[in-house]
C-alpha cells in the first residue's frame, strides 16, 4: 500500500510506501528536495504540510519547534504519511530569522488613534539593533504589568518602534497604557516573533485585511511593500465597526494617491448610513474577487474575522501556504484556550 504525496515546487506527485518518509520517497523519485542530515536534526527539509495527515518519527526540537509544528510545519525526513497529502518545502522568504533581542526602551510618543486605541512610540535605549520583518510582533512589558504581545506598526529600520494598543475589558496592560502610561516611561521589548511577515520576493497581488488594531502589522506590511517599490497591486481592506473606529484613513488615502498600485478600502460593519463600503470586511473582499490565483494574503485582527477571511480565500483557490494570518487574542481568550499566538487586540 502507498499514498500519493504532491510536492508543490516539483509540480508532481510521488508514491510513498506505507511506513516510508516523504523525503526518502521524493529522493528515490528523482525530486531535488532540499535536505541535510536526514535524521531530524538540522531542519534543512522543513516543509509546509498543505493538506493530509502524517506522523513524525523522532526529531530534535532544535530542528522543529513546537510553535512551528503547531502552525503546520513538518520535517520531510521524519514525516510518514497516512493518507494522500501535499507538501511544500520552505522558500527563501520562509527561512528569515532575526536575532531575538531584549530591549530597554522609553516612551517618546503617545496619542489616541481612536476612542479605545493608543498609539505608543518607543525609542530604544539599549539592547539594539532591532531587526524584524514587516508583520511581526514583540512582547512588551510595562511597569507593574504582565508582558503582552503587540505588533510593530513601523517599517523595519525605523529608529522609533510603533505599537497600537487597544483597551480590552478587564485588560490590566491595556488599562495601564490607556490611563497611566506617560512620556519617558520605561518599556521592556522582547522579539521579534511571528511567521506572518511580508514575503518580499513574491510578485503576485497582495490582499491585506485588517480589523481594528490589526491595522498595526498590516500598516507595516503595506508601507514596507511600498518602500521596497514592489510592483504588484496591493489591496488593503480595513474593517471597523463605525466611523469613530476608523483611523489612519487620511494617511493611507494619501499613499494610494501617490502609489497607483495601492488600493485602500475601508469597510464599516455597523454604520448603515455611511457613504463608505458597508458590511463585514471579508464579504467586501468576496464581492471584489472571484478567485485569488497568484495572490498572497496578509490578515490581522479579531479571530472571527481572520477565520472567516481564511475560509473565503481557501474556498476560492488560494493555497494555505499563501495565507499569512495573525489572529489577535485577548489575554483572557489565550488563557481559556491555553494558547499563545500572535499579537493582542
């Protein structure tokens, strides 16, 4: 008995006998699959499991972390399929790793983005330089508060770090930021973290969808794409409840005027009388696109929005490996679900 495993980059399927690994069968079939130790210790054959089910034989946690495994990565040299499957080895942009830093920072900017979102700007006092990819996040510790994850809203290389902190019900950290944080206050920053960063070598259309303070990482992604003069069309959908929740509209409207490949589409879910697009943000995307061939999607915001948009993209043919999603869970939601993923609302 054997199973068919489609290898995305090779554009072909190979037969994998029961009990055999994907890598061994691929190499036997003449596929130029990247590999190194073949014993689960180096990570050279790390791959996306696009669909299907595999079991993993013994491997080193240094080659594949629990976080990577949780988001669907496998080691082809240790992966034994139990049904027809599809895999894709990591591309160059998937292999970006930045040094993890522990920074001492101070607050140099603090203003209200909306009625419940503070925009916090930090200068690095020590521990730098801080390199990251657009779309990643960091763990922030304010005096007397537990650490919380927030996405960088600035582009990589900026000397000032920018974060958007939304007040949440019962949120100790967000209440501190909203009511007590002041200029020159110290903040500890650790990072970067997160796999949902801009793939700068991709040249197909970009569909970016943000909900609420999900604006932060998507702002970084879009501005970085423009900074790098990426040539493809960029469709930025920003979903909020009402006019009072809409922020940075003028900023992105100006960018869209000067960059003809940028399309900025605010979508309001509650304001029936608005002249803007009305409805759920993923439904606006669905109205504008029939299929997503060659696109990459970047999603950030409330879990329900991220999940709905992900389903839409998959239903209309987008590969899971082209969907880079960061669902923002509150501390209470993470505690109840026993998870730590992405940045916070």
